[in-house]
């Protein structure tokens, strides 16, 4: 069953955040992740104000999505995001076909 990373990000240091965005995609590729949305136009209709960036990444399974996040490859990229952005990242399991 597919799973999705849903991330809401507010960038505070674009130069440092670039270091993250240059490294993180390698982890997504290694675990079969595919970008479905990446910082495009958005509008908050209820709840929290619209973040600067919203990202949705699809994985073939919940286990792959979690393994990607916990991988050394992704955690190394995350160190470059620390201090450069405020992020909320969740993993949600998709519906059975």
C-alpha cells in the first residue's frame, strides 16, 4: 500500500536550505520516492496559514517511507535543514486499491 510524506516548510535561510534541497532528493530516489507536489501554488482554506512550501512525496509502502526518513542518507541532508527552515513532516498510509 502506498504511503506519502507530507511536509510543510517555512524557509528562514534560503542559502543554507539550498544545501538540504541539493542532498535530500538522493534519499528519496534511493527509497523509490516520487515528488507529487513540491512548493507549487497553495492556499490555506482552514486551519494553519499557508506555509512557504508544501511537499508531497509518494512511496510504494509505508515501510519505505519511514526507512527513507530514518536513513543515514536523509538524516545527513536534514542536518543542513536545521536552522534554515521550520518543517512539519508526516508520513501517511494511502488507501487500499
